């Protein structure tokens, strides 16, 4: 299982990178406002849509930090953690901790 986040890439770069990943067997899991989440596996984790909503809500809260940055980030660790959970719990902050660390690394 592999998840990647493509954040605000310019059109030409996005087309090249996305085409390469799609040829390698990735599928688009979610896309909004030039922010694309792609995944390698056809396996769906429990409550995947909720984890994706948590991811995108944190990205929306972090837009001031990210400003005009563009990047490709590996979110596999966060989603591997989520796949081990039986169900989503709003009191479990470990998934958001993974996301926060990834976004913070991109801001530096």
C-alpha cells in the first residue's frame, strides 16, 4: 500500500508526474483544488474516506504555512497506521500527528 500527495504542482509538472504514477498502477483516490491524493493499492482501508477528510481539513488549516509551495509527499506511514485501526476514532491523534509532521517538513 502506498499513498502520495501531490500538492499544487504546476500543470506541466503535474501532467508528467501524474502520468508516470498512473502508468505504474496508481489510482487517483481524491482530487480537489490542484491537490491530488493517489494510491498504489486497490485495497481500501476501514473508514478511508474519514481519514482523507482529516487529511484535507489539516491541509486547509495549513494553507498559510504552505503558501506557494508545491511538493510530492509520501503519506504511506500515516495510512499504514490507519489500516491497522479497526475503526476511526476522533480521540486518536496519531494519524493527524503523521500528517502534521509531513506538512511541517514540507514547510521548512
